[in-house]
C-alpha cells in the first residue's frame, strides 16, 4: 500500500507532537510537512518546520489540523484551493465559523471531530439515545476536566456531547445552551444544558453527562489516560478520509454508527 502523505499543523502543540510521534511509528503514513503559524528554526522529531502555504502542502494527501479556529480557517482556504483533504481536531469554533467550514466541505473532504476517541464517540451516541429515551421531566448537565494548559472551555468534546442531548430531544443546540461555569465545585441542573469545566494539573480528559428527574440520576462518563488515544484516532480518520468525496464528515461516519 502506498503511504499516505501527511501535513501536521500546530506541530509545536501537545497534540501536534503526539500525532507526529504516532505517525512516525505507523507504516501507513509518511510525514510530508510539519507546520506552525510562526516559523522557528527547530526540528520536531527530526523534521524541519514550515509555515502554512501552498508550497508546504503541495506534496500532501491529508492535512491534520489541531490548532486554533483562526488558523484552521486559513488552512482550509489553502486546502480548498489545492483540493487537499483535511482532518480537523481544532475546537472552539463559533456558529459562523462552523458555517464557513461547511462551505469549504462542498469543495474538499473534511472530517471534523471535537474528539477523535472511539470511546468518546460511543459516549456521544449513547448520549443521543439516552436523551431521546428520557422525557422532558429529565434535566441534563455536562461536566468536564482537562489539563491546566487547555484554554477553551467548555471543551469541544463537552459541546459535542451537548449537541448529542439536543439531537436526542430534537432541539436546536444553540438555543438550549445554558450557563458555562469554570472551576466550580458544584453546579446546578437547569432548563437548559449547563456546563462546568475544571482546569487543573496534567489531566488528559474526563467527561460526564448527567440526566436527572429529581428522583433519579443517570450518569454517562468517559476518562482518557493516554493522549495517543486521540492521535491514533486522527490517523484512522486521515486514512478513512483519503478516498472520500467532498463533504463534511465526523467520527460517527467513520465508525458507522446509525
């Protein structure tokens, strides 16, 4: 099998470094470029850094992007022009930015996921089923914990789980987003979905969805212990996306959840 040539953006970031490490030990891939928004005279795992431009992505099959929304949109602009596939693990997009990504997906194949973990995507599926099964008497809330370096909150995964609740209830997610708490010891249920984010230590990721009727509580949760969980998921996504037509895909499509 011919190796898939990867460009990995945000190569100095925690996920960027992890994806490079995983790709170098996977015979299905060849790293064609690693990039950062600002060029530094430094090598990552023996590979020289570049900036995001057409020359850098010329010999690339798939771009894997874990950066920030502004950078992701700049990369998509280049990728759309060059007909390159993109796996997006970046989080924190606004509704307007989400719509821009949808427009680009009409030109190129894009797989976008707030979390690349199989377990988290199964949790998302179970959240939808639980939300759909429970009546309107059940209120819900989402709790998440990440390392102290993570800037955005709630996490992309927490928001993804919130969308799962909305899908289950057949409601517009953006209309049922409740309060967003940071580093609170406890937080309430509400008529809308409330979120609480904890940022401490070097925790890779914990997510918990709770449904309460006041008489019982149903809890769905997931804990991640190794960052390779996400990088291996991103590589699986890149391999799957290689032969897809233009469109906006998710890990759910890859995993073939109904």
